[in-house]
């Protein structure tokens, strides 16, 4: 395997791991958030909201992570400012997607707060994982 193909493989692996970790964390946070914002206790969830959370992340996560990887390759010194900017921008983007789903009848109360909680949690945990992995 040559250097280019091993680099591409490493990037794809990083994208997949990032997406899977993000899905795991954000689905847990969304479950807690949706439970805490329910108006009627004991309301049964059928999972469609979780599917929406998953689809939103499948849409946004590879784009953000791919852009960060690109910046790391082309302009390593800009990695952190670009990463933080993208993470800030993804919150309102996901909030808009959750709000659109809410207008379609899905149970997303406070869609922008949901996006904020999910993204802060997954980004924070991701930073911790990468920190401890580097030790």
C-alpha cells in the first residue's frame, strides 16, 4: 500500500470513528434532553426523533470533520480557529434542521438548545478522548 492510499484510509477511518462516536454521544444526550422536555410524563417514544438526530449528524459531522482534516493538511496553524468556528456554526445549522423537523410534527421542543447541548457534549467528550489518547 502506498503513502497516498494509506493516508486516504486513515482519513476515512477517522471520519467513520468520529461519526460513530458523535452518534453515540448525541443520541444519549438527545434521549435525556427529549425526556426532560416532554410535557406529558410517560409519553411513549417511537424512535423517529432519534432517527432525525442520527440523520442530522450524518449530514453535518462528515462535512465538519472533513473540512477540519483538510485544514490540518493544508494550513495546520489554522486548525483550531477553523475547528472552533465550524463547531459554532454547526449549532444553528442543526438547530434549523431540528426546527424544520418540529414543524413537520416531530417532538423537538427547543431545537436550538437541543443542538447546543448535543454539540457541546460530543465536542467536549471528543476533546477529552483525543487528549487521553495522546498521553
